[in-house]
């Protein structure tokens, strides 16, 4: 029984089918989080981009146009999010929730209005993003499935992890993003344009989440289903939190959540346990991960500041 759940293919699924969307969306949220923008509209961005990618690919028969439409749709929605929440100073939580709800309703309406279907759009002309194996690496023990028949976007997602690290920690843009997120007033006093920096971070998030949405609809599945994001935007937020706001930490957290989704899929395929129980595993792991992250945050806050390994004395009371 256990070999049906935990097998060599599970690692490949954790990176590929289950993890690619989480990696792209998690890295996207990472940029807004480090810029001090609490962008909870990731779920809506995934759904909008998945719909427009499928619609463009299905009508044109061109996967590249599908990717362009999906990313473009996510960028437009990200622009609206920025203008309303940052430009007009609306409550950013309310704006994010509104976009998520709007995505669910709008995509269903457009499915019916444009294509005459209610929940599933899978035209014969729809072209998916190509998948391929990397010769030599696909035969490695244990790691081979990671490089076997994976979508092009899966390899892009993995490559974006070191790229994100370089951008955040080795470029002026990354320094500006981190400075704005830590202390926008201090950043402004040294000449950093806070609003422009946050705009760039939001648009980077839109582009990466847009790629994640494209993978959902014109990746291995090849079609759009109603509400097909299925909470993966929220899981990506949890992965970034568990990863402590770093590209590598976010990537490893996404592998953890991707692996839990792979376990869920394997259990359902092998008819092990109730299907409802198997489907709940990724969300249970999300709660567990957030609990671990919260515990670590509390521990760090309680840890006294030290210099040279010696705890600093408490400051003297003032009268």
C-alpha cells in the first residue's frame, strides 16, 4: 500500500504537476510581501490568467498566444489591484477578497457568454505548453522524475528561484523592494520612490502568478474548469510564510505542499481511504505549516538580542 503512495514519481509530481503553480505564485507573492504589500488576490490572479490562457489557446490554436493572454490578464488585474488599494488607499484586504470573488463569478459568466458552457472548456483546438525530458538528468536515481516529461513552465519555475534570489539580494531593485517593505518612511527619506517600487513588485507578482495560471489551464491538464485554482493561491501564500520570505525557503515549502498534493492524488488513484479525507490532506498540511511558521516567529520575537553571544541587559527604566 505504501509504495502506491510514496514512490519515485512523487518527487517529480511535487515539483511538476502539483508544485509548479505553487512555486510561481509563491515567488510572486514573495515580491509583494517584501515590498510591504499584502496581496491576497493571488487566487483571483491564478483563475483569471487560467481562463484567458485557455480562451486564447482554444480559439487560436497557439499555446504562446495563450501564455501571452494569461499573463496579460493577470497584469491587468494586478494593475487594478494596485490602483484601487495603493493609489486610492482602499482597504487592501477588501480589495484582494473582491478580486478573488470577482474572478470566480466573471470566469463562469464569460464561459457561458463566450463559449456556451457552464463549467468545463476543453476545445479540440486548444494547444498546451510542451513538455520534455532533459537527457542525462532524467536517468538520475531518485531525482530522475524531476527532469522527466515536465512542462516547460516547470523548468522555468525552478530557474526563477535563483533568479528571484539574485534580484532581491544582488540588485538595486531588490534593495529598494526590501527597504520599502521594512520601513517605507526611511526608504523615502533616502530618495526611494515607495509607490513606484510597490507598483513594480505588484506587477512582478502579476506576471509570475499569470504564468502559474497558464500552467493550470494549458499545462498538463489542457482545459479550463470552473474554480480550477481550488485554493492553490492561498496555499502559495502559506508557503511563502513558511519559507520566511526567502526564495529558497518558499521553494522548499512549495515542494512540501506539492508533495502533500501528490500524496492526496496517489491515495485517490489507489482508492486508499475516503476520497474526502485524501482531498483534505493539502489543506491540513497548510494549517500545520502555518502553525509551524507562527511558532518560529514567536520564538524569534522572544529571543533576546545578543552581541558577541552575550544577552544584552534590559534597558534601564526611565522616570
